[in-house]
C-alpha cells in the first residue's frame, strides 16, 4: 500500500499564482487542495486531513487571518502547521499576531515555499 502524500491546503485569491504554486508543490510530492476564498471552506476544514495550510493574508472578501483564527481556536485543527504569505509590508506582524508558524513575503518561489514547509516539519520525503 503506497504511503499517503502530505496534504497542503493552499488558499489564495490569485488563481494564476495559486495554480503555479500548487503545480510546484505537487511536483515536489505533496497533494494540494486549492481554495480561492474562505466561503464554504471553514465548514469543511474539520473533516480534512491536512499536513499544513498556506494562506494569503489578503483575500477577496476575507482575510487569511480569519482562517488562522479559526484554526488556532479549533481543538482538532490547532496543531496544523500554518504559513501565511503576503506582499504587504505590515503582514509579518499580522502573521505573528495570528500565530502563523512562518511568514513568507511575496513574490516567492516554489523552492522557498518547500524550504519553509521543511522548516516547519512538513516534508514530502518524511511522510512518503
């Protein structure tokens, strides 16, 4: 029976960026679930088996901080590793305030994203 790939939830309202990052992560051995916003996502989260969440701070109609707040307050989800990303100057402070495990400044590369996942303990090799 093949080992299950670590599953990453990738939330960004920039569809081109989200698809590019998802493709790179999948090529590196991760399974990726994509979302462009938080609509309908919060209700589904408790039933998802996730290794990590990567979320943009600024989403159309919502904030990535809303997602982090929900995750950190949920007893079943609070241990999921979270990376917040943003191109805004103030965003690193927001990431710390909402207890993100790591912050990445946009623009970013697939290599930086995979390195960040490895630093927070999520690796395709370790779980494969």
